[in-house]
C-alpha cells in the first residue's frame, strides 16, 4: 500500500479521534460523546463536555478497564454491523433520565459512571455477557439483555423463558427500519416496555471460516424476501411480574419501526404494513394494552423512511407527518417532481422546493429541520414555524449542516470542502466545541457537481490534481446507485478515496441515479418494481452527458467499481452493457434479490410470489453467459448483510457458462471491510483496472 492507503487504514478512514454519539444531559448543560485519544487510536472512551465552561472530562477509558481487548457478545457484534460501527473500545452508552450518569457495556461487562469530578466507572454485577444496557430515570436500576433474556440490576430476570428473544431489535428493524433497540423504561423507572421477538419460523444463515476449520460454524435467523419475518410483540413488564401485551393488528402491520413512552399513562409506537405502503402512529394504554390510531401515512409505492422525526405528536396535540407536495408546488425542481414536505393534521406546512430530510426537534417553539433548499448535495438547518410555515435559516452556508438540540442548546455540525466542524451554542449565547482529534483530511477535494439528463441526475467528477486539459483519461465510475443512500454530497470525507483514484490517472465519475434520495419523491420512487433498468439507464445516460461536457473523458476505457448495491451495479454494468463498461470490480454484490432480506427488498420490488418477473429481471445470475469483459468479484466470508452466497452463486454460474473471471473470497471479513481491508482491496483493484484499461 502507498502512503495514502496506509494513512486511511491507520486512521479508520480518517474517523479515529473524531467525536461521535452525542447526547445532551442536564437540560443541555452536559454534552456526552465518544472519542478516542487521537488519529491512530481506534479505542473510543466516554467523555463529557461542560457547555457552561467548555471543559472536557474523560469519564471512562476502555484500556484502563480492560487492558486486553475482550470478546464482544454475538448480539453486540451483529448490532455493530447493522449500524456500521467500526470503532473499538466503548461502542455505545445510555444516559439516565437526568443526564448525569451513564451505563455502557465493554466486552460483555456492565459499567456505570457519573459526571461528577470524582466519578469513576463502577462495574455492575450481571447475569451474563451484557448487551444494550439502559438505566431508568434516576439511574437506580439498569435493564440489559443477556442470553436473549431481559434482566434488571437490581432485580434479576424480568422476561419469561418462552423460547423467544426479549429486549432486542430483530434483523429487519436494525438493518432496514431504523430501530436498533428493544426495551424502554417508563418515566417512573418501575416498568419496562419490551419487544418479544420470535424467530422460530425464519431460516438460518450459516458462516464457517475456511481459514479455521477447527471452529464451528456460526448461524443466525435471516428474513429472506418472500419468506417469514420475525414475529414482534410489545409487552409492558411491570412490578411484581405483571405483563400486558400491546394489542394492534400485527398481522397487517408486522413492522415496529419506533416505540417509546410518552408519559406514564401512554406509549407511542409506529407500525408499518409488510410492503411499507402504510405507516400508523398508535397510542397505547400500558395498563390495558389497547391501542388507538393517531395518524396514518400512505403512499401507492412505499412510505419513504428517509424522513426521521415523523410521524410525531406535537406539544399541542397536533400530528406531524411526512407528505409530498404536488409537482406544481415543487419550485421548478429539475425533475418536475414533488417536494418531500411536512404536514400538520394533514395540511401541508412546507413546499416550494424545500426537500425536508429530518425533523431534529424543537427550538424556541419552532420545529428544527434539516432540509435541502438548493443543490441536493447540500443540506441546511432551518427553523420552521408550525403555525405559519415560515422558514428561518439557522445554518445555510455551503456544505452539509446538521443539528442536535436540547432545552435551547444546539450542537451544529458543518461539513464542507474545508473539513468537519462542530459548534455548541448554549441557550444564553455562549459557544464551545468538543475537540476533534482526527487526522486532517489529506485532500481538499473539490468535485465538479453537475445535474445532467432530462431527469436532473446529480453527478460528480473528480480529476487528477494538476490535470492538463486535453489529456485523455480512462474513466472510473465509482458509486452506490441504490435506494437509501446519497453519494453525491458536499461531505468531504467521501471524496478522499476518490481523489486518490483520480491521482492514479482516472477521471472518477459518481452518479446518483433515480431511486437515490433527496432530489424529490418522484425521483426516489422511480425505482418502484425494478432496480436494474432505472439504475443502468441513468448511469449510462449520465456518463455520456458528462463526456459531452468534458471531452477528456475517454469512453473507450471505462471501469466501474462499487460495494453492496454498488457491487450489484458494477457487475450488472459489464454483464448488460459491455459496449459502455470495459472492466468491473464488484464487491459484496446482492446478485439475486430473492436471497436478500424482506424489509428492504419487498419495499421496492414487492413480494417475489406476486411479482416473480421483477425479481427475475433484476437477478444477475441469468446474465452470466453474457460476460465478455473482465470482472473481479469480491466477498467477505463473514458478511451477514450480503451473504457470500450471492457472489459465490454468480461465480458458479460464470464458471458453468465457461466465462473467465476473478474471485476474491476473504475469510473473516464482514460487510464493513474494517481494519485496513478496504485499503488492501483498493491496491488490488488499482492493479486490476490499470491492467484491463491500459
């Protein structure tokens, strides 16, 4: 590896030393977070920032508590995969209701720490390896999961031994629905709301490490498209062993995407139908389990999950929901599509080209929102008056801005070409910031952002530094292209590796084809009932449009690379359009969506039993005999998201068809390619593309 790749690997892709996992405590006076001690330290400690003084205190150092790194419980290891967490040390924590103390797990052991000057972590005895500990309101009791059972300390086991998993989020919720927890304390700290997860109907997925044949295979329950889901129930577990099940039509609305206590007398939960065309916000009585509908959000394709913070009930009792404006109100968006908007009690509150992306809370009686007002690559923070719909900018300069809020105190984060900066603004006007100890980004990358084709497709072009106009360059298409993720963004870290590729002699092109988020609802929903056609059509059209504007792009030498859905795009590109794409590196590609998970796949493609032609059209296995271009397939043999069988089945089909290809099967490597694996693969891919596009 060269210096850049070594630096990227040693700094966790420039994230080690950066603060993360922020939580406000004590009405905004305290800001808790996780951070390591510097740019090459992978082990996160727990810190607190006193916003009144600007001083930081390290409350828990994982290496003091456990000088030798231990083994993560399987449940925590898998959750880290679900939430894409690569940092070592303290992975997560949870605050007490007053925000003055926290609990956290470390290699299966349970710790509690307070924020006082003499606070030191105290180990709490537990019944077994601890997963997802959470304190009650005053910090006097902690709930945690061990061995798929829910326990409290003090108190002991509170869930029955009925063969189900208690207190956890099932695979679909954690991977696809945005819910990564399965138990919640009541405001009085005496009662728990808990998820009961029955996975007995699901198939098992198995992993064996061929590099260690002496070790047994590991398995877990996986919800495959068209097959059964986990059965999820919510139960109120009260003092003295009382149990009340929340009652809703779970056969029609099997997915629980959110739940929490609104008060001691009410629980709010969000449920969805299997195809995610209808989302209900329900009120539940914890004493009886009875529920009633508060709001209903529907869409003929799917209710987009890309608007966190909705549905919700405002302080005055009105209902805040996501909505789409009609095309005429979308402010002349290049796609001519509607705008992602907010509605109160069914009446539109926003429009005119404001693409709302997140409701972050309230601030001075106004809604605090993250939205796109200009190019989709940027994001602003705005205050929205719920009475009038009036918008006021809070952070709207170039770049991507985000926010957290508590009792008048704000944490604002700005990401632009100059890096990432965080500022705390207190209710009385003071400012401070948690220190960022991460490595400076090596490149001040400035991709050329353009919208192309009649669909206004966002694109980015990265050229070698010092490129001399007139020098023709081979093209490397590097992107994702799938639903739920935006590639073309002003966030600077995502352009570091692409600038490295450009400096190796490539014109690097990234395309957010239709189906990706944040352009408009119509743009996003264009992927309904089919991935392949829209993805490939837009990638090819955008590439040709860019070449017309930038004649230095040599379309006679085009490579394509990607991971996950980007791997699917890459393999599909050389299989179906070898006239355009001349070599591909496809990593962790879901080659047949009949073998991918329920919640993601069925949201876009429907049920395979009802739409077999859609799944057949999007499968790459039948395309194997058509391969005439160089193809490098890569898979991690410990990938529990896109199982290695996806890549191996395509490789088998290519072999059966007599089509030469290359295969890298990586023992012990997960979907996240941590610990320098990504950088080692980039070095191998560089050799591949230089050879095949010479």
